[in-house]
C-alpha cells in the first residue's frame, strides 16, 4: 500500500508545549485544532499554504516552491507578499515555534507523530500490512478500517492551486488502494455476501477500475451468484472496449475462466498456513498408550510445552478435568509417553480411583512411590507428613514425571506432588482443581467431528466406512463425539461382521435405548456417568436430573432456577458444583449445558429417581409429578418474561390481556436492548420449551408463548425451530381437542409461513385459525387472522378480497378496543388503496396508523416502524420523494434497533425502489445489494425476486447491462414457478434490454 512519501517523526522544540496539543487534517477539509478547540485557518489560499507545508513533512519549502504550489505558472504580481502575509497569520494561530522561517522559506516543525491525520493513516496502513503478512487478517482488516475512517470527504477539500489538485488525486488513489486491500481481506475472511453491496457501489463510481471488478466477481461467485459474476466480466469487457479500446487485464480473464470451470479453490477463502505444532518430548515407565490414539493435537502440544518447561524451574503441574469418558487418561498417558526423554530419572503412575466409592489414600500411594524410588519397607515412615517429606527429598535433583490419574480432589493430590525443579506432575480428574495452587488447568472437551470420525475409522477400518460416511457421521454424532462412546460403538461394529454402519446408526438413533447400546464388555458409558452421579449430594443430584429434562442446547441461570424452583443464588451454587464435577458444562458466564449423552443419563435418572416410591403411594416432592412441575415452571418463566419483552416492543397491546396467566415470575428489564438480548439469546431454549409442552395443562401457555415470542420468527432467528414448535402445539392441541391452543398456534404458524414467502400455505393456516378462533371465541385470533389473510391477498393481487379481510380485522380490533391492532389494519388497508390507485386515501390511512402508533408507543417501538414503512410506500407513490425517503429511513433505523432482519431488508428494498424512481440508479443498486445480503436465507423466493428485479433495473441504469439481465432472468424464473403476475413486467424489462 503506497501512500506516497511518508510523514516522519518531526522535531519538537523543547519550548513549545502547546505544539504537542495541535492536530491537523488534510484527508478532507484542511483544518486545525488545539486539543478539541477548532482553529481559524483563514482563506482558501491560506489553507493551501498550510496544506503545502504539512505535506512537506517537516522539510523547508522555499518561497518559489510555495508560490508554484498555490498559483502554478501564472502567479499574481504580489504573490511573494501574499505568501508572507499568509505565513504571518498562520504563525499567530499556530503559536510560536511551529511555523518557522528558514533559508527564505517556511516549514512546520515540532508536531507530535499523530498530529496529522495523513501520518496516522500511513502508520495504520503499515501496521495493517504487517498484520496481513503475518496472516492475522482480522487484525489487519480492523486496522485498515481505522485508517479509512480518517477520510472525511474529498482530501484538501476547497483548497485551490495545482499542488492541492495533484495531492487530491494521489490521496484519493491511495484511499482506493487501501479500500481494495481491505475488501480483498473481507473476501479472505468469508465476508463475501456483505462485500457485494459495497463493491457494486464502488464499481459504479469507478467503472474502469479492474481490481474492483475482479473483487466483485469473486464476491458474487462465493455468494452463489455465478451468473452475475460472469455478467460483471461481460460488462467490464464491453466497457473497456468502448471507453479505452482494450481488453480486460489477464488476472480478470483468468478469474472468468476459473469461474466457468467452477474451480474449487475459488469456493472458500484461503486460510493462513497453521503454525507448526511443537513436538513434545517423550516420557517413560507408564501404562501403554493406545495404538489408535487420534486427534487432540492442540492439547498434546499445550501439555507437552508445560511438561517441557519443568527443566530449570519450579515443578510443572498440569491438571486435566472433564466428563467421564472424554479421554483424560488416554490423553495424559499419550502426552507422558511423548515427553519421556525430558524425564530420564523416572516416571511414576497411580490410579487414584477418585471417581469410585473408595478413593486411594495418599499414605498408601506414597508408600508405593517410595518403594519404586528404592526405599526399603523398613525405611518408610508411618505418618503421611513424614512419607511426603521423604518422597520430596528423594526427588530432589532428579527429573521425574508423576502421573496421578483419576484424582478425587486437590486434597488427595497435594501430598503426592514433587517439590523441586525439573520434576512435573500430570493429573486427571473429573473435578476442576481450581484450588490447586500453581496448576495449569485444562478442560478437556469432546472430540471435533473430524477427530471423532477419524477414531471411528481407525477402529472399524476404512473399507467398512468408505461407502457409508454419512451413517458413520450419524454414529459419532449419536455418541456425542465422546471418545469412550465412540470406542464402544466402533468395537461393537468391529466385532459383528454382518452389521453395516447403517445398522449401528439405526440402533443409536433411539434416544431411550442409546445408553444401553453403548456398552461392550466391561466398558459402558452409563457406568461411567453413574460413578459421578453417585458421588453427588442429594440437592446436587436433584438439580442434575431435573435440569436434564429441559430440551434447549443450554440453559441460563434464571431458567435453571425456574426448573428447580429455587432462588438464583442457591441454584448457582448447585450448578457450579455440577460444573466442578464435569457433569455440567459452563457454556458462558451464567449459562450451562449438558453433553448430549449426559443429558440422556440425567433424564434416565429423573425417570428412575423422581418416580413415586411404590404403586399407589401419594405423590411427594420427589414423585413423578415433580418432573412435570419442573417443566411447567420453566414454561411459566419463559412466558412471563417473553410477555414483558413483547410489552416493551408493543406498549398498550390489548392482546396481552388475553394471554394465559403464569404463576412463576419472569425477569424484568431496564431497557429495550436488554429485553431483546434476552429474547434472542434464549430463542432455542424458549422454543424447545414450547415444543415439549404437549400436555393438556401446558398447551395454552405454549401457544401464548409462541405469540409473545413472535419477534424470533420475524427476525429470522430461530424461524425453523419456531415453525417446528408451532406444528408440535397444533398436533398436541388436536389430540386434546383444544380449539383455543390450536387456533393461536395456527395463527402464529400462518404468520411465519407468510414471513418465509409461503403465501398459499399461510393463507390456509390463517383461515383454519379464524375458524378455530370463532369456535373458541378468541378475540386475538378473530382479529389477527383476517389481518393476516388480508396481507396475503394483497401480495397475491386479490385486492378486493384483501380489503374485505382487512375491514373484518379492523372491526374485530375495534370491538376488542385494541388501538395498536386497529392501526395495523389501517396501515395494511393503506397498501390495498395504494395497489388500487387510491393514492390520496392510502397516504391518509397510513398517516392515521402512524399517528396512532406515535401516541401509544411514544415513537420508540417496533410497530411505529411498520406504520412508517406503509407511509413511506404511499408517499413514494404520491411523488413526495424527499418525505418518503425520510420516512423509510426512520423505519429502517427502527427495524435495525428491533433486530427485525426481514423488515430491515425489505425497507432497504423499498428505498432502492425510491432511488430508482428518483433516477439515482447507483444508490438504488447499493440499497438493493444490501437488501439481498440482509435477507440472505429469509423472506422467501418471491421477495428475493422483487429485490432482484429492482437490482437489475439499477444495474441497467449504471451500464452493467449483462449483469442486470442475469438478475432479471433469475427473478423471472421465480415468478414463473410461482405463477406470479410480476413475470410479465420482468419479460418487458428483458425485452427492452435485448433491444438496447
């Protein structure tokens, strides 16, 4: 990255303390500040003089050079006097000692290194280049963005003279080079979808810059838009031929060929070569290592480095903690063998049996260690303290590795640790030894999918797995990537030559039988977990088995407190104790999760240990009803909290009065962001709780929780899980004959189907919901369902039907005194009026809706954004472009704040349409590209086709006709497949492009 001559460190006179406080900018208007106070830099010619001196980098500029810089070949007759006047005025502004006279010229001296924005930009660019060379692309990209942020419009803006003109060109060229470098790193890090929008706008602004075109082609190709990528090349070749009479550069032609050939190396960004892993040294006198040891490379390297550090320093101690069966002993033995040569004086090993009922006593272990070190039985002391002291004395001056396997706790381990430099101890335990001073703690997790599959293949054989790779992946996933489980499953398969991998996968697919299947000989996953469970205190055991009932991938402390029915402080103590025993994992501060197999074991414990003591016995707190009560409390917690989030987003919503009451309290939020953070963080657990609520007493609360958490579906976060939860409630409600729950679940299912673009299915569900709502006399469904039907009919072009549905919805909202709902229906009616040519009434209806929202929501909530969206569309049609843009921009900001990805993207699309109508195709293209990136994977094909149509028109307007045709053709195929009337309009656009 070449920014021209660099700005070196400038000499600072000792007498000028104020100079250190001066700052200057040339990457925009020429300005100066003392601390935060702006300084008056005078007329344009005076600013030109200041810029010329700043860009001389502390060197002296002669009077003749300055005159040439300001006026060129034809200076005024009093040019020298003018230069002297400007210099005198600047000297007064900048303080003495900064602008100095020297050899008949002038110089700026004594500034600190970061006084000039250009110097800062150059330093940042150099730092970014170093980071890029080192392969640290994320840091390089961040630093480069900081450099680019220093530009504030056109460099040397408003400064006259040939010198300023030349520097403007140079600095703008350098900015583009930096921008290209940053965009290249964006693509290297996989941000291709996000880069498309920026590159589209840049290629429109700089159509002959081939590197930008090349980056755009690559970004489009990696976004799955191969045809558009090739169309960019066609546009580029045509433009270069017309404008310059040349062909594209070889790199661009080569990229086109690689795209045509679907070169696999283009599909993913390249990654920096991994740093070589240091090979640890080997130990001795240990149990045999397993011959098929697989994976764990990072842990092997990390522990090897710790053991190697024992030489010449105080004893090294590493403690490995993890769930039973995760491979702690296997890893420790393997690492110890690799470190053998570092400990030539011997290695000691003991199984401390800490997970069992009778852990080894330190006195007994020390006796065996002392014998191994050559101590006669008669010389072994009786007390623990004396044995430990003799043990440490014998190890003094030696280099010995001690492997303490399966430790119970730090108290059992402490007497067994060597105490001198050159020795090392390697400890495995199910408990995290946070109280073992100076220990290097390692939490051992399950294997990665690749490591797990590799272990499975090594045991079973390549031939049996080669043709059933997917089934093998299913097996290791069912094993939860736990090494012990994988070894057991693979050993069973290896011993049964008539089984296929698919047969084993089918056996493990049944969760209720899975733990029983995972046993072979004296190895059993369930038995490993039983050891840990049996060592728990009663309250810990209850927490373990009840928490296993919740279906989410993890659980928050507050939700866990609800499951257990305990205060948060007491719950946290129990959960942290389970984390320390490795039966539970701390996913993040305040969040916890089970390993999949441990969860199955916990549920088995709940079924076994939460049952009534005998048939016919009355229920007790430990009875089966305790399981149902735990899940009921969890559902109540999610419902009560989600309702509070919904109320913050939609204040005054009458529907909240019609939701099922919850007996367990929810959380309270101090602001909207915290409420939304909670909702999106809890999405998986919340929707899992809905999906689990199949009993008659929980169905209605589950349906209401779907209603209160609708933002999850609309935002695109958890949309698929939301649909699965809705269909589960529908099925359960049908079994129990609950029209209320079924109607609400179908209403929310309809809403999500509409969001995903499945309009026919959404219409059917809304109709079914309305029939059920009328049966159940549910005011929420009776108003919301026809509102949804009206929206779908509008999308389908059935305007008369849409108006009927929305009029029905309006009446239902008014009957329920639901003012926000009434505003929603009015805004939707506005769009019907707009579609049928009644623009004036459309604007009026939308304004009524917005006024209502502003009154009820204080101008802050999500619904106001919906109202402004409708009003923006109406104003666009009415030709009030400026006001429409302001209104849609307001809506865009609100949707972003509310994290509504669908409507964020759709508003960008509407702004793109507005720019098209205002004959601003470059801006329209940028907005349309952003809309596609935001809506990636959500909103459905019909909405995507609408955006592609607008993008095609924008691209056509900036001369990228070939790419425009690709967009239109893709949109046309979507419309034709759906039988949408928009197909005819796109055919006309394509026909017009062909004529051109």
